[in-house]
C-alpha cells in the first residue's frame, strides 16, 4: 500500500487499459498450509519517509542517514513485541518508491551507481530480523514493490524503470535485484507481499518477476497488489503466478465467500489497525491508535479463519523497534480470544450458545445483495455489521448499506441437519420476506415466502434438511413510502 494519496482515479483508469486476467487453477494447499495455520500476522512499514523523517511520529523526532537509522533498529525489542502480539508471521518492508533498502544488494548498486550505505543499508537487517523472529517461532515475510524506485531518478534510470506498461528490460533488472536477496536468504524468507503492481504488468512480466521473487526458495509464496479502487472492493486473484490474494482493504470487514481458495489462491486480507486524523471510521496505514478493539478484531479473524482465510494487520512501528502502545495492548490478548471463539463453534451442542441450542450463534454472517452476487457494507459503517445479527444480543442489528431489499446469510461452517429457523427483526422490518436453506451442494431451497409482515418474528419449522447456509431475503419495502422499513436482523436462530 502507499501511505499517501493513492491516485485512486488513475488506478481505475489503468484497470481499463490493463484489465485483470480472469483465470482459475487447481489449488495447491501444500504451499500455503503453514500460512493458514498461523491464521494472522502483522505487517509493518519501516521506511526512510516514516522512521527517519521528524514530522512523522514514528521517527521519534530524529533524522540521520538511512544507514544510521537502520543500524539503530533494535531487532530483539521488535521480535519480542511480535511475540506478544501472537503473530504467526511478520511482513517487513524492504523499500517503497525510494532507493532506501534494509540490506546490502550488490546488484542494485551495480545497476544504479549507488554504494552500500547510500541506498542499501550496510547492515543486513533482513538476516537480523530472521534470527530474532526465528528464535520465537515467527516466520519472516517481506514487503517488496513492483514499481521499484519511482521517487529516485538515479535509481529509476539505472533500473530502466518505465511505467504504463513496464518493460521487460526493467522487470528483468528488478527481478535480478530481488533474486540476490532470495538466493542469500533461501528458506529464511517464507513469502513476499508485492505492492505497486498496477503499472502495466501482464502474465509474461509476472512470470519473470515471480522467478526472481522465488530465487533460492521455490516454495516462497507471493501476492501481487493490484491496488485499491474503493472501500470494500471485492478481493481478487490477480495473477496465475501468485499463491495468495494480496487482499489490500480499507477495513477489516470482508469474509471469504468461496472457502479457502479464490480461483486457486489462498484467501488473504490486509488492512490497518491504526486511526487516522481524517477518517476515524476507516483508520490509516502506519498510524497510531486502534480502529477496532480486541474483541471486534478477534471475532473478525475467527470468522475469516473458520472460512479458510488469513488476516494481516498493519500496525505502527517506531524507529527503535517499539510498537504503538495502544495497538500492542489490543493485540496482546488476541490469540487467546481467537482460540476461545474457536471453541464456541460447537457451543450449541453443549447448550452454551444463546439461546442454548442455537447453531447460528456467532457463526460467520454476511450482508448481501438480493441476487447474492455482491457483499454489502454494513449500514452506518460498522454499527450494523453482519455479526450483530447472530451475536446473542437482540438489541444489536445487522443492516446492509445502500440497499432497500437485501439478503442476510449465516454460514454454519459445515453441513448440519436442521428443522427450525427463527428470525427476529429489529426496528426495520420487511413486509415481504423469504427464508432459504442452502444445501452442501450450493442449491438454494425456499422454506417459505411471507407477505404482509408487520415486524413480528418468523418461526418456521420443516422436515429435517442437511444445510450449510441460511438466507433471509427481503423483497419489500424495496423503496421509500412503503409499509415497513429497510430490513434489520436482530437475531437469527437455527435449531436441529
């Protein structure tokens, strides 16, 4: 991600010029099993323009040479903080747009004319990070870029950097730079998250780049970032040469809708924990504060993990290796809370759900359009999130944004034989609504369409059916000036 203006309109235009290739391939779970097992990890920005620029809080008010800045970084402190967060892996930035990198690279020096210490640090911070994290059983991944050194004319000239589209000469040069790192670190670096790949890469260029990124470790996993176009833009599989989805989002809200794999790629999302001075609702990259509390974040990660996905959390890293204190305190109990929520999956069998035997309690939930092809944002940002419709609290409601008639869905996570569904509506209720069960095969079966409703709860019993998902689809009101209001789900209950 870029930390400042992302020129979103320009990126949208580029997608028209260089459309995403639609592809599908057989999943290779063995490549990303370790990634999924971790469930979540942490990403940090460590850059000259953040940790070495006094106007940025992360710099602690200091400005030195980049080489001195890297030499000051306390890897033991950083690794200990990562252990406290419960992160299974860390994604650490190598560079972003500028020439400043965190480890020596002779290929870069030869191509650009810089000497070690002028661009690439003399300290091998990547090796030091690996050693400190490995002692704590935390895997190391790296943040790299596809647009190289766009803000440094000398380096860009030496690399033969040309954008829109990139040229094969540049891609081979840049691939050779990253290959030097790959051959040096081998299996010490488990993966790359590659930013800046919306500048005219095609499959030929991605193939060349992927070979460089996997140098020294053919099992190293890769994600290429196509950029963000808008809030809650669906996560996509971008290239046949990547292993997991880049998943850059402006909030932690989307859930896997196709299971673990999306077009053969491991489902993954990346967003930020920090708060922003310009948008308290959406936060910002590498900013202090927290836009979610521990329970909210734990519930979200639990649902993503239960559906086969992985979550990366961006936090603020200080110059010395310390983390933002409020973020650290939010993350410290995270792993334990996620483990507790995982146990709640079968709470209904033990009579510990709300109500006691309710199978739907705290299962992953979705706000969807009526054709079931689009996931909706919650109304009033996160106030009416999908999870509010099966959290055991009748005072909270799930409401989809910008749609009068919409669908609420709960995923039971596995086929279960059920014979009763109860739906409690909030202050907003549909006058015409239909209930559906979805079989393990994906077939949607109507359980009844109900007209002239006045907000009363629906309690529907039927012959036992093996079901994976439940859907509540409202038809009316489908606009203003009609009886009822936009549907709100206070609670969905499902029983054997």
